[in-house]
C-alpha cells in the first residue's frame, strides 16, 4: 500500500471497513443520529436492512442502509442536525451521511460547512483516523475490482 499525502483536492469518504477493523459498530452510531420520531419508528428495524436510494445528482439507484436513508431523507433536513456549533469531525461525518457517502474533496467540504479548508485537511490527514474518514482510493485499472473484499456489516 502506498502512502498518500492528501491535498485540498483529495476526495475523502467514510471507510466502513475501518469501523469493522476497529471493532466499532456504525449501526449503533447511525441510530444515535436519528431524530426522536425516527428513533421510535425504526426501533425494531433489523440491523443492515437495505433500501433503494436515488442519487439526486445522477439518478443512480443504490442500496443504502435503512437507518442512513432515514437520516438522509428526513433527520438531516432538521435545523439542529448540522449547525455552526457541530464539532468539525462530526460535521464532516454528517455531510457524508447526507450525500450517501459520495467522495468529496476538502474544498467541497469547506464550501458546505463554511469552515477553513486548511483546518479540515489538517484534521483529516493526521495520523489519527476519526470515524473512518479517510481518503477515497479509486481502484486502479490493473486492480481487479471483483477481488476487493467488502467486510460484513
């Protein structure tokens, strides 16, 4: 694996493999982000239930976690989901939840969060990984995508 020095244009994403490798349960964390209404409505939803999500930019239909779908389609639209007082790492994590974990550059995150790009870059490119926020590494043509293992959620 090569070392990557991220820049302002390096795309990042939530690396869910990091959660598994570090014995963290992202399903539990997702549930904590639900609004009170959806916490009650989805209390009995089995972990890992997938639903179809239509990307509003590309019209691509992709499966997403049911809890994430509720966050994206309702809870994230509430005024207190993401404010200027939300901690930086938490704010970055939440914008990836809202956008379906589509890779974004630090510049794009800065524009959405109205926070300095240099601060975001310094935070995300340090030695510590926060909430699985890592650079997005696209598969190179010589790599066989079908050989990539996706950890069980």
